[in-house]
């Protein structure tokens, strides 16, 4: 079973956390987000039984799922999360709307390399290789 870390907070996260038993082959280990979401994710992470500390959640997860930037925050933190996930050897999944905002092609020089891009069931799967 894949252990998934979600970034950033999105209103659908609360529903996913409540209905985790319906997820096939995956479990949510935590939610990391922007400072503005701190109070909301603290409650969600408490229900999930995690500390909410990014570094700890990153160690525990297999996959980082980047969700839509529905509030249109600057994307710098997305890229910081991706870089940390790559360095930790984690798989990175990106929703199509987030992928449009992030435009990895423009930022390709900031990553060690995008090896494969696959589209499955509305999720873009980036396989990154760290050096």
C-alpha cells in the first residue's frame, strides 16, 4: 500500500481523509501546505495521527501528490516540495491543473531530470531521478 503525502491543502482533502477506507492501494499519511492553512491541516493531520512536520512526513511517505493550486498562490513552495521529494527518492504525482500551473518544462534545469511522464486517470506521474 502506497503511503501518500498531500500538498497543498485543498477542500477535497478533508473528504479524502474521512473516506480513506475507500482508497484502493493507498493511504494518506499527512497533509503539508502553506502557512495560511496551518489551523486546518493541524486538525486533519491530528486525525491522521501525524505530527504535520514536513521532514517527518516525507520520510514516512512513498509518494507526494501535488494538488491543484486553487487559491493561485505563488508556486515556489511547490517546487521546494518537489525538490525535497526528489532528494528523498520519492515518487511525485501531480494533478493536471497543478501541472499546468507548475510548468515543469520551464523549470527542468532545476531538477536532476524528468525521466518519464505518464497520464493515468487525471493524474500526471512524473518520475524524477536524483543524481
